[in-house]
């Protein structure tokens, strides 16, 4: 039986559901929070690129951005494999493996001496580690809840925002105090403790565990280690799935660009290196608030309706606030527009990520959730790998010592257009969901509409 906070259950069941939320939030706080704080390193590495004899000397923003992009992309691209492993092995074992990989990646990055080494360690290896902790959080946790699934996932994924507030401020302080290499080493130690400690509490509910064990009964673990989870191709070929896949890809291609460049863009508006990190913290504070509040509201107004609304407002915020802040002729007006954009984008763009898995459970059923979720996260990963580097390459004047806000004009246009088209795809998915509802599903209508 699935657990809800207001459902009369035994105390132990309530404590289990709460422990799942706390542990999953801690995992997301660590892995995703650090990824969302990469803007601090992006801005630092960008400044080092203009100095002689550094690992980043002469590198463009797009080349440096590849570190954060690969980390986010591999977090998503590895999703089908990670979801397979958490069904074949206890989820805590997969999470413990992620603790070793993730902390090891940061330690190796702290000793790196060239850009390509940072790409392999802080980029690729940390992305693999983050995937192994993130996917158990967003795949196991939703199966524990039904009525309040949107709120539960909003709280869990708000860990990204909370981490995105705490980590940038900590990074900026540590970098100033002990240097960026020791900062990476300290972060590795803290991450290892948080990841491995949280992994103890992640487990499947009994009803799901019985079904998973039955599925795995005839399979050999060793021979299926790198086999993707089975997908019902009747589901994958449906218009409903195609609409969600298109929306997921377009939103992901656009989403991470502002996150990575908040600090760098703030510098073009005249803010100091220390103050520019605050924009990442502000955005992520809005991120945490938006995921909880919108997740709570989505349980009442309908999760797909909320998905349409958040994607639409994300597009509007880019085109109506960030783009004009790039074109403004006065620093004060540009700053005001960018502050408004930072808050609005943080609230609504991030809420898409929290609503995404909750909608999949409703639309495709809990029995298809793990495989569909993994496949769609992989699609999001490849879209990030394409979209974010292109957006970074559109930044003009990257070799100049001091570049202005207008250098980001083309980047902001690209992000805004991608978000606008993603909105149309989500509307299509919403319409398909309505068309596929029949009499036997009528009792679910209020959660989809």
C-alpha cells in the first residue's frame, strides 16, 4: 500500500516515508546542488582563462562550460542504466558506489593541470557519480506516494535549490580562503559522508519490491549489467510519449544555460566576483521555493496544467527580462531586469524538473515508470549536451578582458526560443493526455487536468 501523510497508517510506515524524503533530499542537495553551483567555477575559470600560465589560459566560455554541461548531461544520459541497476541491486548499493565515484571525481579534479583533465574529472566522472545518486532519488521516492506525490517530489527536488544556495556561498568563501583546489577536496569529503549516509535509507516499498523481484527472477545480473530497462514500445510510440519527449528535450537544451552563466553575466553588469556568486544563490533559493509551492499546487490544479504554466512563464522571463537586460544602455536598469529574471526563472524553470517525474507516473503507470523515466532522462541528457555548448559558443567577445551584457544577446534569444517551443510541446502533451482518457480512467481526470 502506498503511503500518504494524511492516511491512517502504522507509525513505522509514516517514518519510512519521511525517511525516504529526507534521504532523497540530502542526495539531491549534494549531487545536484553542487552541479547547480558550477556557475561559481565557470566564472572563476573564465577569469583564469584571461590570465597566463593557468589550466584554462586561452579557453573560451563554451570550452569551460563543457565541464558543467557534461556533468549535467551524463547525469541524465546514464539514467536508463542507473534505473536498471537499482532494480537489480539494492538502491543503497548503487548510491554507495556513487559516493566513491563522485567524491573521487572532485579529488582528481583538484589535481588536474589542464582543461581536458577538468572535463574528464569535474565533468564526465562527476556526472556519472551524480547520476548514480540522482536516479535512485527520483525513481524510488515517487513509488512511496500517491495523493501527495507532487508535494513529496517538490520537497525532494527542492534539495537542488537549497544546495544551490548553500554551495555557491561556501565555494566563494572557501576559494577566497584556501583556493579552488582545496575547495574541491573539502567538497569531496563532505559529499562522501552525505551520499553514503543518505543511501542507507533508500529502499523500494514492499509492493514494488515484490514486482521487481519477479521481473528479475529469470535474469542474470552479470549478463544484464549494461542492458537498458525494457520499454513497452506501444507506450514509446504513442503521441503522448513523443510529445513529452519533445518537450523534455527542448526544455533541457535551454534550461541549464542561465544556471551556468548567472555569475559570468552578473560580472558584465559591473558586479564583483564575490557578489556575482549571490545571483546563483538567489536563483537557487527561488528554485527551492518554486518546487515546493508549485508541487503542492500541482496536486490540486493538475500536474500537466502546472507543467504548461511553468514552461510558459520560463519562456516569458527569458524573452521579457534577460534579453532586455542584455540590450539595456544603463547598468541600473540592466541590473533590475536581471534580478527579476533570476528570481522568476529560478521559481518556474526549476519547477519543471520536479513536475516531470510526477506526470510520468500518472500518464504511463507505475509499472512503466522506471523504464519510461530513464529513457526520457537520457533524451534530456543528450539535449543538454547539444544545447548548452551551442548557447555558450554564442557568447561574443570572450577573448576580451572586459565584455559587456550585449555579448549574451544571441544566447538569451536561443534560450527564449527553445523555451517557447518547449511550451508548445507541453501543450501538445496536455492535449494528448486529455484525448487518451477514457471511462475507465475517469477517476484520474482531476489529477491530469
